[in-house]
C-alpha cells in the first residue's frame, strides 16, 4: 500500500500560487475537478502564466471569459447545429462546459486568443510597489528618539 500524495490536484485549479499552504487548502477541500475540455496550465517565467484550453469545434462567440473575486471562469456554450447531419460516429465533444481557476493575488489577464482549436489565456503577475518587499536599512550609529 502506497501513501504517495499526488501534487496534480494542487496545480489543476490554481494559477500563480507560490505558497503551498494555499494550494494544500484548496486540494483538501476535495472539490471535483472537471476534465472536459482538456487544458494545460503553463508557467513561462517568474511572473508569466498561460492557460490553454482545447476548444475544438468552438468559435469565439461560443466562449466566454469572466473574472470575479479572483476566480477566472471559462465557459463554452453548446452550438446549435446549422446542418441536418446524422453522425455515424461523433468523437468530437461539443457539449457545454465551465472551468474555474482561482487566481493568486495580483494576477491579471493580459490577452486571450483562439487559434487552431486552442483557447490561450495569458496571465501576468503585476505586484504594485506598495505590496513589494522593502529592504529596511539598519543604521547602528543612530539612536532612537526618546519620547517625553
């Protein structure tokens, strides 16, 4: 009996988290993850990420992206068939879907595009100056002012 812990659920629904405690908390909630449509979460640099969703058969007007309260939601609606087609075999699923990704603080959506059946969403971590770490100089010769 192995007790190995898979890290895959941690990275399946989060983008930009470098703090493991947040990822563990999300994974331990046992939220069911969707496997349709297939997608990748990629890291392209220290502050650059990309989500690529296999959206075969969907057009731009069939897809919707929304960010609310730190959650990116990607949804695709089922298209109405314009032709009278009888499928002998239908292996390309075009059912409606909804994917949600919890974004870390300061993650912004920079671009989104649909090309060759792949929906790519580029994300960038933009940390404001007031949130960046500041180095505090230590000056040993200066004495603190006394309050009277």
